[in-house]
């Protein structure tokens, strides 16, 4: 799933796509932003400045779009491989598995390999 975000204090009309890292069952939206270009660098600088000033960073959201199509609980074993921005949907999947495990009292083990 993804959303288009606009940060009016950075650019009034410019929307950019961001992959959701929140679980599909979550009541809130979460994204991870890395400063890799001019726009995201400005967004992060503005966010840090606002945090020090104890002011919120206003965001306009268009979406979400797409849907989470993997039924992770259907499989006894999952191997997740991701790097760079590709880890963002994996974070959402891990959060979903965690939420399902705790709601159904099911045990799963997660092994991190770096």
C-alpha cells in the first residue's frame, strides 16, 4: 500500500508517493522517510526544525492506494528479503504478523539474518 503525501510548509502543491510501513490492521498510517533527494531532504529538515520548536509538521494525505495481498498466516515459513526502500513493505508485513500472533495466541519465531 502507498500514499501520496504533501508537506505544505515545504511545497504547497507537490505530492510524492510513500510506501506505508504501518500494518493493514493499524488505525494510523506510518511511513519511513529517508533524505535521498531535494524534496525528502527539505521534509526531514523541516520536520526536525518543527520538532525542536514543538510544532507539528502538517501533512496532507491522498490515499491509501493498493492493498496488502499476501496472506502471511497461510504459510508455515516466510523468507523476507529486502534492501533500501524495499524494507518498508516488509515492516508492514512483520507488524501484521505480530498483531495476528498476539490476537490468536499463536507462536512464531522470527530470525534476523544480516
